[in-house]
C-alpha cells in the first residue's frame, strides 16, 4: 500500500512536468521560429520477486518472473525541429529558412548564438540585426540611400539605389547546421547555444550540402500544432487524476488495515 502511494506519486510528478511542457508549447504558438518541446519518460527500478527463467521446486524452468515496478521518471525534454509553416509579411528583411539550418548571431558579450527567427531589421549603422538588436554573423551592412534589398534563395544580398538600378551585391548570408540540433541549449529570446551534445557548428551557404534555402518576405511560424497539444494536455490531465485516485485508494486501504485488531 505504501509502495503504491509512492509509485503513483512519481506518476503525478511526471504528468505535472508533461503538462508544464505542453503549456510552454501553447504559450509560444505564435512565436516566430519556435520549436516545440517533447517530454520523454522511462520506468524506474523493479523489485524482483522471482527472476524470469528461475527453477521451480520440481526442477522445471519458469516461463516468466515476478517483478514489481516502482514508478516513472522524466528521462529528458527534447526539441522537435520540424519545419513550421511560412507566413508572408512582404517585409524585405523578413527571412525564413526552408529546410535545415540556423542564422548565426553575435551577442553584445561576443557569444555566438543561433536562431530560426528571421525577423531582421537594420540598425543605425546599416547592419542587419535581429529584433533584439543583435547583428548577423558574419555582418552584413546595407549601404545608405538603399531603396530596396533582394535576398535570393541561395542567400545572395543585393542592394538597389536610385542611381544604381542594376543593384550591387553586398554579400551572402551564411547558415549553420549541427550534427545533432536536438542537443542545442535553449537560451530564450529564440536563441540556441552550442553544447557538447549538439556537436560542432557546420557553416555553409543556403542551398548547399543539405542546408535549407532562404525565402525573403516570409517568416517561419511555430511548429506547434494546437489540436495535438490540446489532446496531449487532456491525456496528461487524465493520467494525473488517475494517479491521484491510486493514492486515495492506497490511503483508504491503509486506513482499513490500521483498524484491524
């Protein structure tokens, strides 16, 4: 009875974490470039009352054993890097990555971080920066008096001015990929940092060596599917309630046992 209470408590804790993850996904359903989280669980240790394949008193081999589990625990929370749908904005510095890859950004501290959020602007120096004011790496500067900027699917950036209708190529965007994107560390503000699990960053140009391409005038939306998350939320809530009922039942059994004289 006591074991049942502790086992059910691990189930409640696990479902509470699962619901926390789902809540964060739903909160970021409109966050540009957001990648949803997925929680993973594994069972805890088992008490072996009779080992599988043991011998009976008559010398025969038992076809099965008797093992009682002790509950569940959180094994990990991973990012799902599926492609989000593209939203057309008509802003010439809104960029979406179709396929693999990340934009590389330099923070004021000098740290290099990575993002799928392509809502860029220009600062007072003409540099292309994120909505937080952090510049792309390597830096790209838009010349003064530029009237229009085009960015090809391969990342070629061309600036047009009134006296240069043909346009001037000012650089090329670089993207970065990782051997294991799921191992990146989430920093907030749509930024990720390299970790031991992600592997070393592999820079390349859009459209080359498996890297995705650029869509100008579009933003990648969150890959959270609201209906799926709501179903998972209901399942998590039901599982939490069921485990709480187990604790109530075990408590009732324990009360009855203490009344026996």
